[in-house]
């Protein structure tokens, strides 16, 4: 049996003390926004594109290596050092279909969302405390949403 694997991104978007999740139209679960990495697209470009399409938000990706000394050591520019994901997860979609999901954290300047045509309109901002009550989200999604708030949320 041939197994199909696609690279995808998930983006946990934080504004102030809340993280944005949505009800995925296909999977009917509460998940972060995201999607497939297209041919000739860098993962961080996918994050920016998917966030804009699905939420209308302009985002700034969190870079865990910001101010890294590797730029100088390796002779690479900031553009050549790709933003690494916070987590990488192999997600089984079907028996013969997997997503290699790159999970990123990002910040936004507003709570005002405006999803594009055909995108989920069920977008929800959650505080860390409210995440405890979300039953339709996988455990890992809740854990990463809390971690994103710990890193990017206002204290």
C-alpha cells in the first residue's frame, strides 16, 4: 500500500492573553488554523498565507532562534535561516494518508477576524483558563495553545 504524506503547518495565533482556534470544517474539531505547504513555498510563507486566508489577520511568527549567533557563524542572512517550528508532528489522517505538521506560534495586533470566502467562520479566542473547558480539541492542541500563551501572551 502506498502511503501519501503531505507537509502542513498549524499556527497558534496569540493576541494579548488569548489564543485563536477554529472549528475545522472537515474534521469538526477545534484546531489551530493552517494548511498545506504549496510547491515552492517556504513553511513560514504558508503560515502567513494561511493565517490571512483563514482569519484575515496579519501575523508575526515567533522565532525561537531570534538573535541567534548562528547567522554570523554560518555566514547566513536572517532570510536564509528559516524560522523553525515549535513542534513537528506526524498526524495520521487515514490508513494511507499522513500530514507532517509543522507547528508555529505567532502574534497578531487585533482580535478582529475576517475569514476569507469558504473558510470556517467559527473562530474563537480562548484564555488559558477557557482552554480547560474546550472538549472538542485534541489534548495536544490544548497543550500547544497553552504553551503559545505562556510564550507570547501578555502577563
